[in-house]
């Protein structure tokens, strides 16, 4: 049977693109493979936001050569930001790749899939490809039984802000906002297909402007939440420049909104923010968060942070520490600066790089401070019962299930099913412990809808034996 394996690296924009590829592949007659070894077409959706993401992608492409060597009929396809950046040289670097499709070529990829489908008649595709598993690193495929519960819908492509460290405008182009009608149609389709949570994604999602009417992102949120079949709505990622009181007020008035707001700070130092071309000061950032929290006091605030940006002094770094020490962020994605080809910061890095050991030391110190805030946020859930949407089996413990609360906290709990049950994807978990990665507890109920009553869940057998 003709099967496709799709592996996604990177951000929610790539998750949305992978869902698009998935639908195109299903429409062409493919089914979804759970392992690369089983697939007739392998698709790697790549990220290039940092050097380690680029190296990981090339490593994965190289590992897939083992699959193609075992069965030369297999197609290896690369798409995403790295494919856009390295389109002209990728065939030389990894010559076994059959197709390279940039970030704006998903339609062409869909057409190629439709053409290749005829090469894999169902009754002929029975090649035994038992190969040594040398894949390295766990991929994020989209063939799991719970994947359809989350629908990623792109509202814009590209970015026009040109932060000096960022490659996105160079690989995805400037802002290109989709018509609201198209967005709402896609939301309806994903909800009809089983999505319980819709995530609106864009590089700077809160800069959205409807091309015909000028309606803004707050207007779009109201329209999405008004759709009857939509249960929960979230969005990522936002820019502080475009956070205004209208958006804060609208979020507070829409019961379907997930109470988590991701707003990338990057640095607490005004000199660094200017050098990054972030278009705000730390004072403006904190003022806008205060405005948002005044309307939405229970929302979790999350962020991105960079340490070791070219020219960063100890004083600059301490400003970032000071912000995180206030406990303002429930979660932070922290990175040591990584130069990206073609950006101004890469030139500055060559001339004025923060020494590697200094950058690593700052990262460790920042992580220690921020981890305290994250742990404190998670510990506040201990003793409560939270409702969360199942993701699937925990990657670190196959005897447990993993879910996400609406404020994006990971919840792990002992297995409560012998077969996946996406018809009751919402779980009530009694939280019994917390750590930096999330919380753990016992599932006490399952529900078909977020706002629906839960059916009680019997305690795990091991617990009964312990009693």
C-alpha cells in the first residue's frame, strides 16, 4: 500500500504546513505510515531558525538514505525553511533527495504526490525493508490517533519586521495575510474533521490584517470563536509591537480562548533590543503585558529568550535575568544565539561574538532562574483537578499518557486505555506532583467535549492492588 511518512521539525508554522501536506497526500490516495521504514514517500519538513536545527535536518536526510538504499523506489522529499534556504545546493549536499520544495511550494508538492501515487499500486507494494534503525533522534510524525484533535491554521505567511537575528523573512518572505473567509473555511473543515483545538499560527500572528477589509487579529479571533463546532482556540506567535488593548479586551470576552499568551521578549536589555531591531523597549514590553494582564489576570505568559547575542555584555545579560526573576513567565524557550547565514547579526557575530563558554554559562544561569518560575507555576496546580487534551503516549514512559492543559502545561498520568479513544479526548487529571517539565497525576474522568461532563475513570489496577 502506498504510504507517506511526514516528519516535522520546528515551529507551529511547520506543523500547519505538515497538516496541509497530510491532507494533500490523503487526497492523492496515500495512507499514513507510522515509521519511515514502512513508507513509499518520506517527507521532512525542516527548520533553519538555529544552526542545530539545520544540522539535525541534514542528519535526518542522511539517515533516510538507508531507507532509500534498501528500496530505491522510495522518494525522499525535503520541504520547509531549510529547503527554501538551500534549494540550489541541497541536491549537491544530499544527492539521494528526490524533491526539494520551498515554503511557498506546497501546491507543487501536492501535485508531485498525486503523480507519484500511480508508481505505487496497492497490490504491488509489498517490499520487505527490514533495515537497521540508525535514524538518530525522535522525529515528530503526524500519524498518531490523537493528531487530528489539534488543527493548525495558518493566518499569515512571512514576516516584515526583519529582526537582525532572524532568517524567516528571507525564507518565507514578507507578510502575506490570508483572506478571513479562507481561514474560517479551513477552521470549519478542521473542526468537522475532529479538531477540538484550533491554533491560529503566523510568524507575527497579532499583526494580521484582512486584505480586503482591514479587519485585525482581534476581529479574526471573534469570528473563529463564533463558529459553533470550535471548542478551543489558541494562537502563536505574537510580537510585542502589535499587542494592544483591543486584543487584550477581546481575549477576555471569548470563553473559548485558551488562557496562554506567547510574547517573545528575546532580551531584557534595551541596547540589545535595539540591535535586534525588536521595535520596543523593555519598559514598553512590560507595560503592554500589564495591559493584557489587567484584562486577563489568569492567563499564562510565555516567551522566547536569546543569550549570547553579538556584543551582549554582562550588564545586558543581567537585565534579562532581572525580568525573569520577577516570575512573570510561566514558561520560556531559551536559546544561545546561533548565527544564520544572510542576517546582519551573523556578520556582527563574526566580529564581536560572545565567547562560547561565556554564552553557555549565561544560559545555565538564566535557565536556573527561569526554571524556578516555571516550577512555581506548575506547583500551583498540585491538589487541583485539571482538564487537558490528550496528546498520546508519553515519549519517555510508554506506560503513561500525555496531555496538555489549556494553558499549555504538560500532564502525564498512568495509562487508562488499551486502545486509543479519540472520541473522549478530554481528561480530568488530579494533579499530585509538579516539576519543571510539567505535572503528573491520576486520571479521574474523561469527556467528549471540553465543556462536557466527564465519565468517571476507575483507578489503575496497580493502585487498586496497593490499597
